[in-house]
């Protein structure tokens, strides 16, 4: 999903009928401080003030001429349908008839909405085919479903265990259709419930709550919090391949910080691309891939090394050679499905058939609906990135790592979401060999991270040690560097400038068998993160506060904190603290 589309989604959902201005600027939300109220009608909604202010500053939302945001207003399904049509420029048939017979009475008084509902109904779930339920307000479970669908996120293989555990008191009341989206949104940090075991699926969302939800979605996509590239987002069909290859130095972005995934690739890029896949040493000034036989053997004999657009058939030839793909026994039958198969160069025929047979490349449809291979068509940077990963060798330092950004961080790993959240936000990065090394101890890395955020690292770092820098040590317990779990958590809470004065420390930490091992000065920080579900003990009920922390553990805790509190005293946190207080008084 392109960033422009994501921005339009966020813009519409937050502003509803208010005129919206969209900016592509990137804003750092992690350092947001409680601002003056951004709109004149936010009294009583201070818990969402930071989020609303950040979105306003980013140019994503605006109020009306009276500087009002209407934070308590709700949204009907018909209004949402209208917004989808307007935002996505959906094709609207002004003469469309309603396909929902039970809505006839509502439609008779709201005929204007019928074309929009019919055009946008694909984004909604209807419990039966007879009613769209246009006048009903959108609920929490419904809006989560829509956001996940709009972001293009795949819920087909979602593990719901975490969400079931988190929302143990009302998981069964969530509509089965919405459960995968709720589970995914919970994993990604879009939603977190009331902190007392409930998701409250049928509660209606007001605009302030929706702003918080969408802010978290933007943090995931990097649209506000920052990302590796503003034009490459999680959810894009080429995201993992691009991030994987950029991280490993096989491809790179432009000087302006973008990747430009839709840009066309030129012929003269291809030899260098092949050399990188072959892991050639290109450090020497005199290296020329066109004089390297290992490279030229992967190119067609008639290849012209110029700035003309790289074609699909030339790309197919190179992929087939790089992957050592076998030529199908019946080349003609493999390519027979393409109506333009006679346009494929005869010298490329076997290679094109090989990549098609291996499902590395597929055809497309022309305007008449005919399936074509389009051999002379151009190739974009995004397309080449996806194909590149298929062409990587299966062994060695440049091995194919199956769509992972880091070779040692798989989507099934418990720390995957945490690592990727921080990577997308530019907070952590991997090593030159394409690894993240999740089991490596954090040690002084946190001190360096804080020093970078404070911008106190000198140009010459020869004699600089952030663990001895007074400005950095302010973030550690008793102003002394330590890399224990409690010290790291203390530093994270300090980084976010979180007020822990309302946390019922004794009540929360009493559940851990080694509570007595926690240093007093660190207890409020640990209790706070436990209260917002950002920190957990082990299966034996131990916190192990004095143990050292790995890179994976740090990424997970930091990301959970980022997703859980957002520095704004949001409603979920407010409800969590209130719930803990009430339980403590019982």
C-alpha cells in the first residue's frame, strides 16, 4: 500500500466531514510532550491531546473554521462509506440501486448515500446480505476490521492466542469475522483494550479515540514516527524484500531518503545488480562488471549496457541464469497462456519459460482482458527487489533468507514485532552481514542510543564513552550506568518522560516472586510497564531484575512501551491505572 494511500486513509478516518489537508512530512512522535490543546473543544479529552496535536502538526488533520475537532462525535457506517468513496476515488454509479432490501425505509430519507454505500461496501462486513445497517455507529471491532483491511494486512494466518489472553473477559463476544483483525491489530499495537481483560468490541468510537487508534497504526507504518523510507511501508507487497536487500547493501535508496519503488530500472543497473547478488568484491576503483565473466554469463548475448529501460524478458533471462532454473520440457505449453508469447525474443524463450514455470514471474492483463507477459515492458525497482531475493544463493553470506529483513529474525520469533517496530522507526538497525543478532547482550548500546537522541556524540569518538557522559547518565538509576533489566527499564521510562506517580507499585509488583530483588528506585518504572502490558515476568513469576538484557529483549520492551503509552496519557493507560487502583482497594 503506497504512503499516499495510507495518508488518505488516516486523513479521512480522523477528519470525517472536516476538510482535510494531507502532508507527506515525517514527524517524530516519540518525543512528543503534552502540548497546549490543539483545538478549542478538547476539554475533557486531554488524554488524547498529544496524539491530536501531533497529527495536526503533521498536517494530517484540521479542525473547522471555529477551531473545533468534535472529539466526542461518532461515525455512522454510511458516513464511513461516503468517506471511502471520496478518499479512494471509487467508481460511483449515481443511478445505483440499493442491494440491501431491508434498508428501504432508511434509504428513502437518505437517497444520497446509496451510490456511496454500493461503491464502498467491499470494505465493510455485513452480517447478512439484506442490510448494510447504514445508520448504525461504527464500533471498535468494526473500525479495527476496516483499518486492517485498508492497510492491506494479511490476517489469513494470524495467531489469536495473545489477543485471547489479553481480552480474556470478552474475547468470546468479539464477532468471529473481526477476531483475526483484532488479533493482528493487538499484536501490532494498534489497540490494547481497557487493561482489565476487555476489548469492548461493541463500544462506539468517538473521534478522539479514533485519533489514538490511527496514531498507533501510523507508528506501525512509519508514516508519523519515521521509517527507513517514507515511500516503503509495512503492508506494501515489496516491503520485506526491499528492507532485506537494503539492510544487506544489495540495493540502496536515494540521497533524498526515498527508495522510489515505482522508478524504472535501466539496463546499466543490471550488471552491477548481478555482481552484488554474486557477492563480488566491488571495492576497487577499476572493477567493471561488464568485464567480469561471472557477471556477463548471466546476460543475454545481445545485451546493451546503456540507460534504456530494463525489459521484463531481459530480467527473466538474468533471473533464470542466476537461479540455474531448468528449462521446462514443453516450453510452448508453459507460455501458451500468454497471448503475446510470439513477441518474446526467440533467444530468451527458454529463460522466460523457466521463470514462469518456477512462478518467479507472472503475466498481467491488458486493457482487453488478455493475459500477456509483456516482454518489452519495463521493470520497477520494487519488482526487481522482489525478484532479487529469489535470485539470491541458498547458502553462504549472501544466502536467500526467505523474505526476512534480518536473517536471524523470523516472523515466528517472539521478538519479531518488537525488532521490526524499532527498525521501521529508525531506532535500531542490523549488522552489515544482514543479521540483527538478537541474543547479543545490550551492554553499552543503550547508552549510545541515548547519546544519539541527545545529540551529544562528538565528531571524533576516539575518546568518547557515553557510559561516562553525565548527560547520558541522567537516564540511569542513581546516575550510574548499568545494563541490568531494571536499569534498562528505568532508562526507557526516563526516555519517554513518563509520570509514574499514579502507579500502585506494591500492588503490581507483589505478583512477582523476586520483587525483593528490585532496587527501590527502579520499582515504579517496572510497575508502570507491567501495568500497560509492556513487561512480563517468566513462567515462574520471576522478573529477574538484575539479569542483563539481550538486543531482542530490549527491542520488545521498548516497542511495547512505544505502542502502549505514546507519552500522552491515552485512555487505555488511564483505564489501566484506574483498574489497578480499584483492584488494590478491594
